C-alpha cells in the first residue's frame, strides 16, 4: 500500500499529480523564505552604501550654546555644519560623547566676524567645553558654498596663550592640507575687498602665495606693500604663521593681459 505522502503525488491510475495540499505547503515555505530574507536585509540596511549627504545627516551634533547670540543670522544648515564638525573632533578626543549633557560655548571676546561683498560670512572663534575640559578653534567661511567639508573647519589650539585646559592633549586627523584649504577659502573672500590685487595659493607649491595685479594696477609700490602686509595679517588672523609661506608678486609682463 502506498504511504500517505505517496498519495499526494500519484493518481489512482498511477499517473503523477500535484496535490493542492502540497502546493499550499510549498507556497507557504516560499513565503516564509521571502519574509526571512526581507528581515535580514532590513536589519542589515546600514551595510548598504549611502550617498555622502545621507552619511552626513547621520552625524550627531554637539550644541554650541551661545552660537546664535555671538554669530547672528546664521542659517540652519550653517549651524548644523558647525555643530556636526565640533562633534567629530570631540569624538576623536573623547571615548563617549554625551550630546545631552555636554555643551560647547564660544569664549568671550573671541568672535572674529567679518562680512565680505555684503553676502559671504567669515568667522574665527574659540570654543570651550567645560564639562570635559577641551577647547577648539572653529573657522567658518561661507564663500557661497554649502558643503561643510570646504566651509567649516575645527582645529586643535596651538597657541599656548589660548590653551586654558593644560591637561588636554588635543589630537586631530586634520593635517597641513586642511590649513591650506582654510587659507585658500579665506583668500577668496579677502580678494573681493580689493581692487588692484588678488592672492591665492600656488597650484604648484602649497607653501607659496601668488599675488597677482589687476589690469587697473598703476605700479604704485606703496599700494603693493600695503596689500602684501594685509595678506600676511589675514593669515595670522587665522591662527597661522604668515612666515610659513613665501610671497611671489606677479608683474604686468607675467600676467600679459594683452594676450
């Protein structure tokens, strides 16, 4: 006698068949497999590559309590950019960052706010975080760019006179190239205020600043000397040494506007 299972496959005349019960059983197993696969994919969704914007939005923020008061009229995306960058460097120097109980505050009289061409905003501030005894310098240059990677920089303090938490051994993944980006971004704003010259970092030598005359420059040496001194002063205002750069002034022949 055939078993109950064999009866699912064989008709009375001996031909093979597919029993409705078997079809239902197979469909249920297939559905169960699909559910399991979907669940696995759902819980491992963070392994799926995200675009840069999605990854950026996931970065937590470390609040700067008096940012609105010290730097008025900031847009929401600018505040977000600054607070995310602050979180990133603090997380490099802190095992666990409690964003609910740790707040940064702008140090008194340390806000260097400038506006260029009536639109672009630049500021250079020092943040203190008393709860964990850490301090950082934040440099922001709107420069008509939303991307925080080229507008917002957070660095360790280097000047001994600025360091108030002596036991804080600040470390940062930012290297020399970050400082070059800061100088380059600032010079773009700085140049908008001057009629006769522009300054920029040389493409061939990152330690050289090229100063280029405009077509209206009339070879006045006093004007040139004043501009170079102001370029150096602007670099110093970034918390960097102007002596780290050489300064090459192009001549009218170098520029060769007629061609």
